[in-house]
C-alpha cells in the first residue's frame, strides 16, 4: 500500500468534490503512483489558512486519474474522500512519530520511506478518519486502468466503512 503524505499551506485543493490538483497544488507530485493520500496542515500555513496548522486536513483512498493539459500533473479523484480542513484532528496526536519527521525533520512529502512504526500510524490514522469523517464516494470511470490497486485499498480501508 503506497500512501502519499504531504504538508499543505492552504485550503481549496482538493476541492469539496475530492478533486486533488484542481488548483494545480503539488504539481507533478500528483503523478506519483499511490493508493491513498493524507494532507496535513503545515505549522506555517498561508495567513488565510492558519486553522489547518498541525491538523489532518484530508484523506483520499482509491485514486483515479484524469489527464489535464492545463495543469502540471493529473487531476486525481478518490473512491473514498474526507475533507476536514480546520476541523481535522491533531496530526501530532494520531501520528507522533511521523509528525516529528514532518515538523522537526522538515519533510514536505513522503511516499515510500516510512518506518514500520510510521506506516502503522498512517494506516490507523486513515482508517480512523474514514470511520468518523463524512466520506464522499466517487466512482471510477470505465476506462480506469488502476482498478486492481483500488480493490486492494478497498479491502484494507473501506470494507469496515461500508457496514
């Protein structure tokens, strides 16, 4: 399971429909291969987004991509999506080891170099957010080539959510 975690400095991308890249945030990082994304608020966000500092701001699981010639990377929607922004829980409380890496170590985004402890924290965090957040469900287009990856995500994160 490949999970992209990145620091956000502003709100508005993804939008409330769950489209990541709508304002071209994170550029070509969106083109990396991942099964889930966790957006966390930077400790120093833009002045109009101070409410997201140190919070889990959004979670998306089961990506499907839409090529856009007007953006630096693909637009990405998610089968399961929760937008929390300033209402999100504390990242430091739910993932203390990983938060140190971001806030003290200066990481901007991480995709594959998690320690086993960090990966466990992240998987628990995603499950908790999907369970208690208002989840928006999107459906992949028929031409989607990544359905098998979403099936794995669904088994890992989404089955408990559907009950």
